[in-house]
C-alpha cells in the first residue's frame, strides 16, 4: 500500500486539529480561577491564588505551613522527617501537587470554572 500526498495532508490536518483542541483545554477560561486545594484528614479547603496568604496546619502531630504568594502556592515549612513536600517548591500550574505523606496532606492546583 502506497501513501499518497492527500493521505499525508489529511493526517497532518487531523494532528493539527488535535493539538489545537488540547491547547484550548489547557488555557483557562475568563470565568475560571485557580485555587489551591488542600486535602487532609481533617477535611478539604480551597485557597484562592488571587490573594497572598499563609495557613498553618497540624495533621497527625506534624505541623506545616502553606503559603500563597503571587498566584503560586508551596509548603513553606514542615516538621515531617523527609521534607519532600517542601522540596516540591512552588506550584504554579493546574495539576501541580505537593504531598506530605507523614502528615497526610495534599496540596494541588486546580481550575474552578
């Protein structure tokens, strides 16, 4: 079976449409906002990334501080033994996540429509 020029054009067109469709879904809508969702044993809370704030948590006997600055969020400080959640650094994009397993805390960026 021989591939013709028309086949290549159709395949390229489909690939371009697929890429455009993915890009449109990644761009936040005007009526959406990003939030940091903090999930832990004591419940779930949302922090707006539009205003700078600091919250302190104490979960499973481990204290930690979550900081929002300039539309980004991070676990600024934690008493956990390994500090992986702190090492995750600033979270800026939808789906970025920091997890503190010893404290059972998950910090994740999500878009709210």
